[in-house]
C-alpha cells in the first residue's frame, strides 16, 4: 500500500534524508522555511552596512582589503540564501519587496551603530561568532538547499570571526587608548550579540515545530549558553572583561551562569525602534532604487542573448 505524502515526508525527516525542492512538503513547513531563509538572507545584506562605512576608514591598506573581502562575502551569502528561498516557489523580487516595505525581519544586531574601528573587531568576534553557532547547526537542517548554502557560508564566517578577534587582540596589546577602545566595543556589542539567538525558549513561537521538522537542531537558549561558554574563555586571551557582573563559572553545571538580557530592548529593536532601524532600511531602499538600471540592463542583455539563440 502506497504511503501518503505526509507519511513519506515525516519518514524522510526521521531518516535524515534531505527534503528537496520537488519533494512534497507541508505548506507550513514551506512557509517556515521561506520566513527563516529570507530573514537570513536579509540579515546578510543589511549586515554589509555597519561595516561598509568603515572600509575607507580602516587604519591600513591591509585592513581595508580584508574588510572589503568580508563585506563581499556577505553579499555572496545573501545571494546563496535568496537563491535557496526561490527554490520554495517565491520570487526574489517579492522577497526583497518584503524587506524594503518593512514587512520582513532581519537580525536585530545590525540596527546598532558602529562607532569606532574596534567595532569591526567586536562584530567579527562576537556577532559572527554567534552567527557561526547558528549556522553550523543549519548545515544539518532538513531542507537540502538551505543546508548546502550554510556549509559554504560557515567556512567564510570562520574567517570573519578570526579576523575580528585578531583586530581586538592587536588593540588589546596596544596603547591605553587602544585598550580602552577594545573594552568599549566589547561592552556595547556583548548584550546585542546574546540577543541574536532570539527570544528565550518559553517565548519562541516557532522553535518547537522547527525542531520536530529538524529545521533547527538546538533551541535558542541552548545555543546562547554555548556562546557564553565559548566567549567567556576567549575573552581571557584579550585580557578584557565581559560587561556582566553575574557572569561566573558554575562547577555543578560545568558551564557559565550569566545575567538577564534586557528583553524590553530586544523587542523594541525587533519592532523597528532600534538606534539604526530606519537608517538601515532607508539605505537599502536607496540602493535598490539606484541599482534599478543595473537590473534592467541585465534583463535586457539576457533577453538579447535568448533571442540570438532562438535565431541560431
């Protein structure tokens, strides 16, 4: 007796067989993936903005070249992810339109300003470090195109994290002013980085179902704890402090205890009221408008090539 499509889908999930674009999938699974992958794509594209304005202000030519390469990587990540979203039956135009209208969300971390060069280090070490923990998990996500995109993304993000840590390490061994700059950046980016893992599990509306479908492999709170345990050790190399008076090693749990996140701030930024929300979206809208001629030219060229092939 033939299995119904849902039974076959669940069997594939259980057997760790990737779901591919032409496979049957529940509509809720498809919509969850569209929301998650498109938000991931938007985050990569918006994430270019806080760093992009430091390319010309980086202290050396080498630093400029490395930062430029990193921003280019992020553009590529957005491209992979938008392509993965398209495999679920939505157009890139509609996905981008949701971002520009403010309907779609992206990571709240990118709505904070980058005030000093040390922020480039803190973003690489903390923000990209948090992203890697999320994305390594997503290399094993149940949807094939998303899993494969994350494999390449993680390889490049690991370079970004090392680059960020090296910036902070250099500053931490520098002058008193440079050390103060390093500590200030860590102070400002620590708590927003913890917020990157999303709301606590008890308030996460999508986590349970996403875990059952193996879209997610670990909960928000589990990933956040892993991040704290990792960074609390790495910061010792910098001889800096994390801005949390409640941070301490718990011998019984073999893990770090840490203070309560300011959830009011988190939800305020998510709802569009962060320090740079309006600035970030306005920059994307302007770039989209200014780049219209490039899209039009590419479409015209593609149509011209298609007509040549038909004539041949």
